[in-house]
């Protein structure tokens, strides 16, 4: 089924379906039920293979929650101010790559 057709069945825009798929917007339980019904499958199918706990921290949480959490710390505020001062798109992307690598390394350290 195409995203366009699913959007039509759900009564939302194609862009909204894309946001659901990418995890940009949270999917309410009632909407998940509607999606499962549109796809003619049980809701439980979406959870097959998952283990206990969160699958990925932050996935599908409203963006404002991230901002609020980050800005609640002095380091987060400083990081946001410094990042915003970088005018070069290339440099901002490199900063994101660096932070991502550090976060992955920290996550691996927790596991091992």
C-alpha cells in the first residue's frame, strides 16, 4: 500500500504519514489501531521482535521534549548557543557527526 493511500484511509496528509514513518511524530494508540485496520493486520504485528524497554531513546517523542530536556541543563544551553553561532553548514554537519560518534561510544561503554 502506498503512503498516499494510507494517508487517504486515515484522513491525514501524505506528509503526516511520512512523519509517522520517520518517527518525527508520535503515533497515538487510537491512530496505531487505525493504521493496523487500514493495513488489515493486528496491532501486535508492529511489536513483533521487540524486547522489553524502549527500542530507541527519543524516537517519536515530540521535538519540543528534546529541546526542553536539552535546555534544562547548563551544558545543553551552552551547546545550543555555540551551535547556533556556527554559520557554515559543513561545519554544523561535522559537529553533529562528532556528537553522534561520542553518543555511540558512550552507549557502547554502558553495554560493555
